[in-house]
């Protein structure tokens, strides 16, 4: 391996575009005592071509550039060589997602790098991808779309290397991308556990196998993959245990307790605490999640690090799954609400806009004593959240979109509309958060102290 050589690899399918890129490379300054070569490669499958070229090259530093790009900084090789002095950096791009959104698309992630960004990211966009180590390209999963570049970033992170944005070195002349939904699903299937936090879904159940099956399927069918499903069953018959055998899914953790009463079953479920899981969401065995519930709520958390609790609107459904009503809320749009305002609204309106256990996704680090739920004599999530300590000045945040949930008298379908309750700094304002084109920021009323419990 030649430690002073750059190999620039171009997948050539458009002759005119490839020639423009090569012409822009001709003016690039090569670092002293280094050499550089250009290797156009052909073939229908871009990442197979990349992998073949990688294996045939003796250059330590390989740069994969989309043929529709042009170089705009003639000193980029010099800057790149300086970045690669840090052996912990495996790959360098020119733009990318500082934090990849839960939909899995770097280009449209909420936390995408701007032109002035220089630093570590989760994934780069793939128009420019420079490496100082060779790792196999995942052509077994992706042929020629940008998910192959994102996948390579995760492969480098799996190998223990960092992904870096080096500079604004290229211009891009390509057309808008058409999303390949099949590849997006493959990417999320393969890499969700590497990229996104683990969510525990807890289902206590008793003698309701039909509703339980629907609830379990709604959890398994979440678009957000990185979940585990903890089930505590104290049914008096074997119907629920038998139907579990229909589900061959490693995410399910099922426990049968024939001798448990209702309180024992509840306490066994609430005692479960996987330290690898950052979030917890209860799912009552006659309720349903909408498919995007967890994905959309986790996305709010990732964009709002002060948020401690996310909830949503919910629709009641009857035993046949027909909607019979929607839970009322004092809010019209999505937004962020302080804890003192949440307390004032609850106390003045006597309205449970936080919702039932199924509705709320909780960030576990904000739970009081890490207690995942409440005792019979307690009245809700506020008793679990240490308002005076965990929330500083007791800030709560509420996001609201438009939700759908499931239930008969007590069944709910949860997951489109979103409120969030959150932690923030003691003097700062709650940040405004938009969902779609709508923004909501509650007026703040400060309490001199906040050492009461909201129940």
C-alpha cells in the first residue's frame, strides 16, 4: 500500500459529466511528495465498481467522486491530507447529516451540515467520499443510489472510525434524486440499531388474546426498527402464550406468570429496565400504535435534547376498531410548552392532555428513581418525573401534530399527533419547534418556585 498516493475513483456513465469532473481535477494541487491518479470505472452497479477499483488500487487514500460533481477548491487534497493525520478519522465527505433523521435520508435530515460546517457527522451524502482505510462496499445491499454511501459510513463507524466533513470542496450539477423506497427500507433494516436509540415497549396483558395480538402487531409494525417488546402475561388460560408462537421476532421478550395477580403482573412489567434502552413506551394490551408513532416521536427527541416526554392526540376506537371519538386538547398546533405552563393548564382546565400510558414516549433519564410507571395510588406521569430537580425550573414541552390511536371504552390508537414534555435550562425560553408548516410556542408564566407535584 502506497501511503503517499491518492486514487480518485469515478463511476463513469455520463461521458460529458465525467470529462467535466476530470477537467476540474487537472488544476488541483497535490501535496508535496504525494502522487495522485484518476481511475474511471464502468458497469451498471456503482458500488460493485467502487469495490473492484478499491481492491485493485495500491493507494492508501481513495476518493470516490460522483461524476456529476466538479472540484471547486484546488487545495482540497492538501486539506484532506491534513485531516487524515488523525488516524481515528476513517472517511471524509463534503456534506452530510450531523445526526441522521429517523426516516434514514441524509439529504433531508433536520440536522444537515451547512457550507461552513467542519467536523464529525453520522453519515455523508456520498457525492464525495474519501477514505484512508479499505472496507468492503455493501454492493450486496445497494447497487447505485445514495444509500450505498450512507451504508459505507456506518460500516466505518462499526469498524471504530469517525466520519468527518472536511470542507466545501465540490459543486454538484446532478438532477434531483428519486427516492428508492426499497433501498431505504434495506438501509433501515440493516443499520437502525447502529444509528438510533433503543426504545423499550412494555405490554402487560391478561386474558385478551385478540386485542393483545393487534397491540403486539402494531408494535412490531413500527417504521422505527430499534425497539424491544417486553411482555408480562398473567392470563389464566394459554391462549396468549400459544399465539406468541406465531411471532418469530428476536425483539419480543415474553414472560408468562400463571400465579401472578394483576398487581404482580403490573409490578413485574414496571420493574423491567434494560440499561441499553434510552426510551420507554407502555402499550396497554387493548390499544394500538399507528405505524409511525415511535419514529416521529424519536425524531422530536433528536431535534430537541431538552425534551423529556412526548405525547400525542389519540382517537378512541371500539372493539371492532372503529373510531368513535378524539381526545380533546387545548392546543391547535405542534409546539413546545414549559412545565409551569403545563401545570397551569392542567390545573385550570382539568384536562388530561398528557394522555394514557400508551400515548407517551418517555426519555428514561428524566424518570424519578428510574421508575418506569406508577403505583395504584399515584395518578400519572407527573409523579414519575422529578419536576423540581430533573426539569431545572420545571420546564415541560408539548409537541402536537394530529394523532390516531386505538380503543374501545379504554382502547386507543396512538401516534400521529404529538405533544412533548421537556427539560430545559432554568432561565431560557422553550425553543420553538415546527411540525410541517405549523409552529406553536406557549406563552410562558414563571413560578417563583416549582416544588409541588402535578397530579
